[in-house]
């Protein structure tokens, strides 16, 4: 008799604990799932941003190389222009010398 009285009470207590645990775990599953979804979305956005950054880095490197090549060409053109100017000055001096020599006669 005592066993039946306490047996039913114990059975009700166990079922109540089981039901409470189930409800609590379901209540915490939804926020955890939402948090996992947010983490996955943030991870995807971070991967996309990383890909964009790598693409921009590659483009910047290519642009820097083109700028360096253009600077080299400009420097060579400036050297060529200076050489041509020196040659023109030398020729002008030579022409002046010939003119002066002709005028003295």
C-alpha cells in the first residue's frame, strides 16, 4: 500500500521532471539555432569580404606594376630628351663656330 502511494507520486514526479526538462530544452534550442544561423551568415559574409579584399589586392598589385613600368618609360624618355637636347646644343655650337669662322674671312 505504501508502495502504491509513493510509487504513483514518484512516477508523477519523474514525469513532471521529464516534461519540464523537455520544455526547457526546446525553449533553449530555438535561440541556439538562431545564433547558429547568424554565425553561419556572418561566416559567409566574411568569406565574401575576404574574396573581395584578395581581388582588390591583386588589382592594386597589377596597377602598381603598371605604374612602375610607366615611370621607367618616362625616365627613359627624359634621358633620351636630355641626350637629344645636348646633341642639339652641340650641333648649334658647331654651327655657330662655322658661322663665326666664315664671318672672319
